[in-house]
């Protein structure tokens, strides 16, 4: 299976409190909390990948307009969980030059930073819908940072 995808080869759907990401024939089901963490890492990796080609991340302003629209799923009046389970045990997001590399268990997918930026917004929107379905009114803050003067294998950090 090839591991370089474009946004046309990807599908994102919300189902109850899960988000499903389809990459080719592989379907990955994740809880919405995990998707928010993945999206934070994707934003950071996409911006770093853009920098390798000297592109400034103004594109995020355009994508933020889509991301900031209200989701069409009303927030449930109390917290609830479905009996569906995730099929993801671990994940990782990194960048290689202009590509964003996402690893889900044994599956590795690479996207150009522009396609990764679109995918990130799609995932966030589906996660917001799943969060509303579950009645979760909490706020989640995530960040992604690049460290300087760190060991070569420890340049990025995820803070939750």
C-alpha cells in the first residue's frame, strides 16, 4: 500500500462519540479527545513542514474560518458514551521536509502540508460534532512546540 495520500483519498466521519478516519482501505476509529490531540500535533507539524519550503502559514487563517463555524450537532443535555470502541492504541505525528507523517499503530500515512492542513480541519470538525453528541461541555487546551538546543531526537513536544 502506498503511504502518500492526498485529501481526495481520505474520508472523515463522526459516529456518536467516535471519529472515523479512512485512509484508502484502512479505517481508524478514535475517541474525540484523541482527535483533538492529534490535530494539535498536525497543526504544529504542518507549520514546521511549511517552513522547510519557506512558506508562511497564512493558510491557517482561511482554514480557521471553516473551523470556527458552528457544528450542526446539538449538544446533548447530559454526558453520555456509546458502546463503540476505538481500534487505535498509539499514534504519532511528525514531519519530513514538506510532508506530514502520521503513524496509527502499524499504518503510516504521509501528506503534503497543504493536504494535512485540510485533513486537520476536517478531523477537528468531526471531533467537535462527536463532543457535542456526547454532551461534553469541557474545554480542552493542547499545544505543540518545537524545542531549540534539544537533543536531535527530542525536537518536538506535545503538552496537554
